[in-house]
C-alpha cells in the first residue's frame, strides 16, 4: 500500500446540514457555472501540505467533486466535518489502491459542470447509473449501492398515492433520477413539478406547505425522517425500480480513476470494510 490517501475538502460552498435533512441556506453552492472554488477553508491547511508533498513526489492527485447535502451519502456533521457513505467509501478505496485525491464540495449541478469542463476528474454524489446518462457522456464505475425513489408527504397529509396529486405540486431535485421519475408520471397524474437544488430545502417546502409532496431517493428521506423527526412520511407502493449508484467520470482520459475505484470497491467488499461503512450509516 503506497502513501496514505489524502482528502482535501474545499468548503467555501459547503452547506451545514442539521441532523439528517433540515434545511439551511446554501451560500454559493450549486454554482451553475461549474467553476471550482478557490477559497480553501481553514480546516484544510494540514491537507494542503499533504497535497504539496504528493505533488513534490510526482504523485497525481485526483480532483473529486461531490454534492453539498445528501445525507447519509455526503453531509456536514455536528462537528462541522464533511462525512457520509460516499466519503468513507472513497477514502477506503483510495487507501486500498494507494492514490491521492482532493474533494471539492460544489453541489450536484456544479459537480457535473466541473467534470465536464475538466476542472474535476470525477464525481461521487449518489449518482444513479442510467443508460441515458451513459449515452450523454457519463462513464460509470461498478455500482456501489442500490436505491430507488419514492413519494413522501407531510406527516398529517391525506395524500395516499400518486392518484391524489391532481393539480398539486411535487418537489424534485434538478437533474436527478427523482426528477426523471416524477416527469415520467406527471402526465398520468396531472401534477405540477417544482425543481430544487438540494434535498433539505425540498423537505422544508413539504412540511411548510409550499408543495404537496416530494419525490427523492428513498434511503435519503428515510434517514431524514428517522434521525431528525422531520414531519414527513414515505408512502408505500410509490417506489420506482431500484438503480445502482456509481462513481462517474466524463472523459476517457480518466478511465484509470474508474479502474482504480472498481478494483478498490471489489477489495473493500471482500474484506468487510464496505459492510462496516454501510452499517455505520444505515444499520444494514
């Protein structure tokens, strides 16, 4: 095993996520320009010296973009640290494969834009592997988690399913499988779609009555409801077919990074580290 991996969190756009999904204002996050942040938080000073050491040794440091608030996959904990399933899996794989990396916390849309512009090498943000994304240029790793999308409403709502959404508004996160799922059902059930940039804000719109319901990844909503007590409920019978989450790059030049991820993922699944990470966050 080579040099210990390094994770550099660029947090100038980071969202402080309370518990598992209460909304907080995102300051500068989800920058549609896709420009990477140049301001590094004080927490990363030590990591910068590690990066300098890696550069001095001629070791490539991969730039990995991620979302700001998608607990339990990526989020800011009560200590102000950026953590989550995606972060732990990435760290374990990097250690197993002996590569250095930096994490840029940009938001969903900005992460995609940064990768497409060559400002980041790869992206890990609970991204569902789909044929449509592959056809548009996403290059995915092997799947590292299976998830689906479901409909949720405010806890006291009388809405029991899609058939009760006629004329109402449903919140979704821009550019996600949840948005695609909602769009595929919209004409059948005659509901409006309101787009948001992050999950916590969507949930607050539901409990605040600005929208009637939300469609989002089921494990994300379940985590929020369990850990924060947010007044929402997931409706049974509304789930989509499960899809895998994958690490993604957007250029063949970064195929090496996908290969490293796949090899490391296989190893941490074989040695039990993967199961420990999932147990830590989801109790599965």
